C-alpha cells in the first residue's frame, strides 16, 4: 500500500531588525503570507536589533540608540507575521549573554527584555528557540532551519557542507548554494527585511552592496521539502510576487 503524505505550505523570513525594518518589505511579506496561507511560518531571528547592547557600542553612536522603540517594533512585526516558530539570532543572543552582566543596570534591562520576548512568543503560541549558533536547528521535512552563524563569500556553500539542506538568515544576502557533497545539499538564505540604507554598518562596508531583501517559501511533508526563493534587489521598491 502506498502511503500518501500530505504536503503543507511554509514561509520563512528573517533579519527584520526591530525599528530598522523596511515598511515596504514588511507589507509585501505580510501580504504574501495572507495569500499563501502557510501552515508553518518561521522567523529565523534578528527580529530586534539591540544596537545599544552590542559589545563595541560603548563610546559609539549605538550606545545612544533607544531600546524601547526597537523592541516594540520587533514584537509588533512578530504579531503581524503570526509565526509558528521563532529563532533567536545573534542580535537577540546579546541579551542572553548580558543577563548575568556585572553591571546590575545592564543585567536587569537585558532580563526584562528577555521576559518581554518570551511573553510575546508565548502569546503567539510559537515555539521559541532561544539558543543561537552551531547547534540551534529545527527540522522542516528534509531541511534544517536556523538563524545561521557563518559569514564570508562562501557562507551558504559552507552552511550546506556543514549542515546539509538548510534555510538560514544572518548574512543578509538572499540566495542559494549547493554544497560539494554527494547528496548535493542546498542552503538558502532569506536575506533581510531591514531598511538597508539605514543600517549604520551598511554605510561603509563594501560587502553590504550585495545585501538583498527576500524570503523563502515552499511546501513540505514529514520527509521532504520543496523551496522557492524571492530576492528583492536593493533600491527596487515594487515587490513583484508570484501570488
């Protein structure tokens, strides 16, 4: 007897970065979500920016970045997105590292924000993956989902070679690459939903010229996943989507 496994839809986004989100990108993704009606919606992390908590923020303009608008905007986008699965990225991970800081003001602030994020994801009934890094993955069919942690020109190929079929965010470069493996593992990056010109570190780094907005969507069963990738070129305001 042949067992038929029902295909279900999914949508994966990431790197919206709190109040640095591009409102046009956010609107396009939310519109697509409403039309696609995925069974699984995933935010792959960096849904807040936490610039003031950056290790090198002291003495820089990031030290004065307002905290509340960033956290509010990140949570509001999650509410609108209605994810079933939310990952911490390296920007959220800053808070977890600082909750035991020797400065009581810093540790208390980080702890209160962590509680807000936990309450927000719990209210959405989303699974919240608080770990970040090389072992923080969840399965969707035959793909692993995670924020990602690699940089460099070959970050996607290296991810595929290290972890097999994967869907990540992190590097802000929407794209796909196949690993040099016998199983031809493929890695997808969803890019970023941030307003790229307003990202402070994008003003002088040549690599940021390759950043792009985007998302990954597709269908999955218990054992298989089919992915499609939308890449939105920098500077192109109109989103031409297939739905």
